[in-house]
């Protein structure tokens, strides 16, 4: 499901910071020589078209994963709401990490996902399904989080794979992520008409609106879902479009 802020009547906002135009643009992403280990080998591509058997991974039962080896970000499966900790990756979590995009969404909606396959045959990718959380939403790391740290190797890999452009990496979108150190579920918008993914069910969503005056955090409340019907996302009797 996708949505625009202009459609919503239930949002609150406040200013997070004002821009400093003297700040330099981020440095060009550096190529990092990945360290290979028997426990956390580095995958070679995130492009589904270029996958090989060497990119196959078994992450079953692990508390966290580092797709690009021990030098990179650690990603957990899900937080445990009733405990201080996290939930391990489910059993039979075997397959391929890849970069997900959708033609109807902005490039900023790109995500790192994990495609489940029973064996290391890349030909099974299309017939597989994405790893999902307990609520049915796909496990995903947004591109802003991937590039949220300086000289992060994901930028270079996606450039080499032809999945993103240098202009995209150096855009204001990622400078905001670095400035505010936004989290996994953060959304950055430059206009109230920008399209952003919204996974339902969801009680609230934090948005960050960028303008010449700075960045405002907007809390979108979805507890009262009656307004969703007014959006007319689909016609009666027809199926809606899903980006899962």
C-alpha cells in the first residue's frame, strides 16, 4: 500500500533542526576490502540478476546478520516487545539477500530483503518468497539505513551492481539520514505529495518532512482508520495494489 501525506488529516509535526548550508556534501563512498571469515562471509552482489550459489546464506536461528561481512552493520530479525532483547531468525531461513525496488515508488523506497529458497540455486529466486516478520510484513532494511553511516560499503556494492546512481547517493535524502541518525522505519519526504510505503496494520508512522527551513518530524496516527476509506485507494469490488 502507498500513501501521501497530503491525504492525511491526522498528523502532528515539530522542527528537528535548521539546515547549515556550510556543511560539506558527504564524501564519495569508499571501496572497502571486505574481510572473509568462515562465519560471516561477504556476499558478492545484491542484484537478483547476478546471484550465484556463493551468495546463498543460511541465517536460521541467528540473533543478527551482517550480509557484507564483519565490517558492516548488524541487522536483527525483530525486537521482542515483552523482553529486553530480540528474536532470532526463524528456522529454514535460507536464501539470498537482495535489493528490492518497485517501479511505482521513489528510489528512496529501496530496501534490503531476504528471498527464501530451499537450495543455493539462483534459478529458484523468482519462485521463492521474501522472509517475513511475525505480523506478515516483509523483513526489510530501508536504503536510508544502509547508507546511514559514512563510507558504508553498501553504497559501493549497489553502485557496482547498477542498482543506484551516484547522484542518488549524494542526495539531500541521505544527508538528512546521517544528520538525524534516523532509524530503520524512518521515512523522509520533500513534498506532501511524495509517495511512501505504508505497511498495514500500523497504529502510527513517523515521517520527516524536509524543506528550506529545516526538517520537521511528523507523527501520522492511524488508530482511527475510518479516514483510510476516504482515500479511495481502490474501487469497490477491485483488488488493491500491494508492494509486499
